[in-house]
C-alpha cells in the first residue's frame, strides 16, 4: 500500500494496511487466537504466526528498510539481539550513557555466559572505533540520540570502522524512530526500538521491534521469538499499528514543542546545561544535521537539585511527572531518582507531548520563573 516515492506522512498512514476490500475495515482488528483451525498450508499456532503481527511487521519493515520482527517490549527486542548474536567468550560494547536497563541486562545476565561487557560513551565511540578499539568485539550497541543526555553518534563512520574490525552493529533507534533515523541505511546490521515510546506514542502499551539487514537475521530473530516464547499479544500490536498513522504529525508537534522550550529555557537563570540537538549551539548539532532526518521531541537540562525539580513540577500545570517518553503528554523525568543514569540530582529529561506550543512555553517559563527565589 505504499510507494517508494511516498513521503513520511503517507507511509505511516498506509504502511502494512491491506488493499481496500469493499465492506472491510481499513485496518482489520486484532486476531485473538492461540491455535487456529488446521488446514493445508494455513497458520496453526499463534506463537509461530499471527496475522495482526504480520501486518504490523510489514509496516515496520517499510519504515526501517529491512525485515522487522516485533517483540513484547523494547527490552525483549534488545535481549533478542544480544542473545542471538553473542557466544560464550565474546566481547560486547554497550553505551555508558544510554538506557540503563540495557546495561543492567548486559552486566547481570550476559556475564553468566562468560560474555565480557564493556561500556563506551556515545561521544567517545567515533574515536574508539577509529583507532581500532572495536577489534575483537563481537557486537557494538549504539543508542543515538543517547538517552537521557541526547548525544548523537556518527553512526555511518562508527559502523564502517566496526565492520572493518569484524564487529556487528545494532542501533537502539527508540528516541528518533525510523522517521528520524534509518540505521540500516547507514550500514548498521540491526535497528531496534522500544515502540513503547514515540512510535506508538500514547503511553498505553509496551512493545519493541528489531529490523535487520538480510533475511537470515530476521529468520534467526523470529526463531528466537518462537522458541523463547517472547511473543507480543495481538491487542498491543494492533493498538501500535493503529497509532502509527499519526506518527509524523505527533513527531512534528513534539519536536516543535521541544525546539520552542529549548529556545525559551536555554538562557533561563534557573536552568543549566540544556541539551537539544536541534539547537545550533548544541554539541551534537553538527552530527544531528548530518545523519538525522528530523529533530526529536526530547530535551534535557539541570535544575539546582531534587527539591527544585519538585518545586518546578508543583508550579507547572502541564508538566506531568512520569518516566518513559514519546507520548502525547509532556512529561518530566528526574532521572537520578531511578539510580541507573550517571546524572546530577537536578537533571531532568523532558519529553514534549502534543499540547499547543504557546501553552507549553508559557507554562514552563512561568514554572522556571517561580524558582528564582529558591535558587
Ligand atoms: C532507549 C530505550 N531503549 C529501550 C528501552 C526499553 O523499552 P521497554 O520499556 O519497552 O522494555 C527504553 C525504555 O525506557 C529506552 O529508553
């Protein structure tokens, strides 16, 4: 249902949808089944195949540019890549500044299989890869923009150097989504994501996927999913597919809101260290303009301490205190409260929602102004 020349808005509306059939819905509802009636050549059990998953995977494959396999969460997608590519004795590099759940999984679960886990920060990767630092490494996991500090990696250069060293590359594309970044086009072997976030975008489900280059990798991941039983339920998958159609609209508003908040707060006296790769003054701006197809809806900055973040939240009407990101509501997450990120107590990640830009800017600036006397 999509053409190669279609723009992003057209592709997300049409991807994975069936050809029109009179009297049938645009997107058929979720198929709830464990076994199916048996017949020659037909599907027989939902751990192996479910048409709702097949349709959503087709949509993701269109957007990513490679065959995609869905998983019940972002972590299930990440662990599937790690566990299908690594063997005992291997070395794996994960981002020191990416989603902390990935580091926890790697350190706590892979070490038992005698897999050596090493960490490199997103800004150092280019140099490490360039001087042969990935020699002997089996898999490199990149997260770009990194979460929560939003550093952007030079994926194409790092991937080329990694491949020269015989190292596979997987990119966690959660923050950008395939509309913002196409890691497979930049040479990566895997593009994976927590579709829990912006891709589904309504803060109402957990889901993940892995897109890969070449059919063999997708088959291996599908076999892993069937054998391990990490199969998502059809309702979540259908909800995500239903939500996908508005992805471009949501990203446009979310990134417009992030840019407006970044501009309004970057020089505010209560705020320090504001990061938004879309700002020309941001350390990641050049890299962002080189590889990313559109800006993200996230920004981060520091307030004085945890109590100041609480005061900010109390003073704001529109900022919702919540973790996760990419949803319709603007959320503020004080990352130090979770203990996994190496950030100061007053560091916050803002996920911009789809509220009116003027409302959001007025609300955030007023909340920041109210902190003046507390600093
Ligand atoms: C960048 C990134 N990758 C993966 C995950 C894990 O996703 P899930 O919570 O769906 O398992 C998260 C969750 O916050 C994330 O931020």
